């Protein structure tokens, strides 16, 4: 009887994930639908499902977190709702997003309004803009440093009318000294993850935090860097609700963990 219940439960979960994937395709198909859904997500506890792997990790004390590519604070809210969070350092260079970060007014969130780099400088970032009648809507969650990368994001939308490209100058700084011990680093920078990992290498070497990194073409290079510090790569399976070594096409993030985290 127990096996039957388990089987039915897993079938229901698989069906649910399939339905969510179907709706995600619809949401990402039209810019206006995506903008609307993305604007209300920050008021909920909805987030990327493979982030649930964080709940399985072992931490000895409150977790101080570095959130790179913090956007409008949706990840910071997830951390506070699901983990024993200490200070969350949110690095977000886009003016529209870091203004929203400051508005959420969460005591343990420290907003750093710049991108992480090895030097103090400026770079250009690109993101799609959708014009609806006379109003412009910037799709900042697709912001990236490469113009071709941003063009690929536009190509992903099924309805491309009224979409254009915006170039924006953003500030980049060295991280500097962080007095607190970091237990978790999340990196989601739309293709700039390797650059960020290199800039944070001293903190990674010193504090040995768990890492969750958005998957991109630079993952083999990130693997090589973190292997020096005895990290192993894992993926979170939403089906088994556990870590696995197998990457699926739908996998969004990769975990880098040491034995102490498991």
C-alpha cells in the first residue's frame, strides 16, 4: 500500500512539474506576460525549484550569504523564508533593481549597488525593452554584458514586436573586506558567473561556503577552479528531492559543495 501511495505521489509531482514547464513556456513566449508575472513573483515565495536543495545542506550557525545578481530581492526573500539567514549581502548594479532592493526594507539585507569585479571600473550591460503603447518596460532580469547574449534573449521570445535593446553603463567594484564569515554564495549573472567566481576566489578559499551557480558555457572552467578547494559539483533533482550527479536539460543551477555541507 505504501509503495502505491509513493508511486501516485511521484506521478503527481511529475505531472505538476510538467504543467509548470508548460506555463513557463507561455510566460516566456510573450514579453508582456513575462513582465507581469515577474513583477508579482517578488511578492511571493515562488522561486527556482532547484533552490530547494539549499534546505538539505548542513550549516553550523546562521548563514551569512553573498547574493550576486540580487535583482529585486526575490532570492533574498527565499533565503529568509527557508534558511536560518544571517546577513545577506546583495550585489546588484542595475539602478532600477537596487532601488527595489532598498524598498523591501529587510533588516538583514545589505545592498551593494554595483557589480563584482577585480578592479574598480565601469562596463556596459544590455537588456531587452518592451514598448506597450507609450510606456517602456525594461526586462532587467535578462541584463547581461554581452550584446549578442542579450540578442539571444530577445530571440527566445515568440512575440518580438515592440522589443528593442538598451545599453546601460554600470559600476563595477572589488568586493573588499567582508568581516563576516560567508556560508553561502549564490551567483546568477546571465553569463558572467566565471568572472564573479574569480573575483570571489579569496573568500571562497578562506570561508569555504556552499555555492549555487547558474549554469552557462563557463561551467567547466568554474569546475576547475573550485576543484582546487575540494568542491564537488551536484544538481538538485526536483523529482527525488535530493542531489544527483546527473544534469538534465531543465536544470538551471549547479551546486558546489564540500563534505561538511552534506
